[in-house]
């Protein structure tokens, strides 16, 4: 049985194709999200080189901010449920999930059996999200994928506000003009994201086995700042941008089995 999970976010489009709910046949990430060519391209890339097409899927679940735009989907499920599903499958001992995506950040508390006990979300403001880092990467003229390495060269973390992206952008420009090193500013930017993310984590409770997913989990500097803020090691999920799509593909497998039985 083939099932497909598609996660259409604000910043990226992701897909995972599973065989029999276990074997990962294919997966893809396109770094543009809803309202762009991303959804079509992620499907094209997922099936590129395979001798099956989307028509051969037994069940398709779409998730993410743009999930209702996926016409091929049999069902839509929220990204909170899908991230929880994907993370619990990969890390059954996970108790808390931190998911930082392009335009929101979430903390999810699991009950130890994969069920969602509680979740809190910041989606009103770009501060503390991937968008904040995208803006800072542009102002600092450092590619997003290099922010992590630059972070570890900091000698003293600069202070960067976490309340507002526009305000923080002016602060960063001001720090640059004062001659503060880019390394120290980058670390301050990560600290700003961490304090926002951790304010969500404190609300659901700091537990053992905290797993981080979402695109920002690929930024080692942001992960380091969160670990320092929580005084705890966190687990970065394998392919962190894909855990929502994985969860969607797992839901698709369960739903397809259920519909065949009934
Ligand atoms: P969404 O699901 O909301 O579209 P994602 O979970 O894909 O968002 O996360 C998007 C964010 O991930 C971007 O805003 C960016 O900050 C971050 N990101 C993406 N790729 C990388 C990378 N290679 N290194 C560091 N950060 C990244």
C-alpha cells in the first residue's frame, strides 16, 4: 500500500511517500510554500524517477498552512497532529516537541503514548520564527545555511530584542554600525529566537526528551541557544523539515487501513 503525506507550509513544501506505512520510498523538500509553484514541484520531485505516480496512491493526507489547496488529498489534518505523529514514530520517548517553521512556532506536549496533551503556538508575530531569521540573514548578508557556523564563533552574545521583527531589524542595523561583530550579532539573533520559543516550552512544561523539528531545527545556532536557555540537551529530529509530511503519510496509512476494514 502506498500513502503520501504532503505538508504545504508558508515557506516550504514537503512530501513523504511511504510503502506499507514503514518504508520511505521517496521524499522531497521545495523551499517555497503555499501559493507558489512549491506544491506542484514537490509532487513532481517526489515521483521523479519512480515507476509509480500520484494516481497510484492508496491514500493522501495534506497538512500545513496550505493543506486545503492540495486537490489530490483524501483528507486534511492539522500540522500539530502531523508533527506529533511523525515525531512519536521516530522518537517514542519524546515528551515535548518544539516546531519552528516559517511563520509560526509551536510547543507540543505529548502524553507518552503519542497523544497531544497540550500545545501552544505563536503565529501572530514573525519574531521567534523562521521569518525572523530570514530577515536577519538578509540584513547581515549571511546565507541562512551559514548562520549556525557563524554563531559558534561569537565571543559575546549581543542583545537583540525578541518582541518585534521590524524593531529587531533596526537594532541589528544599529549594532552593525557600532562595529559589533557579525558573529556576536548572529548569536544574539539566535538568543532572541530561543527566548521566544522557550516561553512557549515553559507553558507546556520542560520535560525529558525534548525533540525539535521544523526548518529552523536545521540551524545549529538556534538549537544551541535553545539548549542554553533551557539548560538541557535537545534532540534534533532526523530530516526536521519533513516530520509533518511523515506524520501525514502515517495518518494516511492508518486511515486507508481503517476504510478498507469498514
Ligand atoms: P513552514 O512549514 O512554515 O513552511 P519550515 O518548517 O519549512 O516552515 O521552516 C522554514 C524555515 O526554516 C525558514 O524560514 C528558515 O528560517 C529555516 N530554514 C530552511 N532551510 C534552512 C537551512 N538550510 N538552514 C537553516 N535554516 C533553514
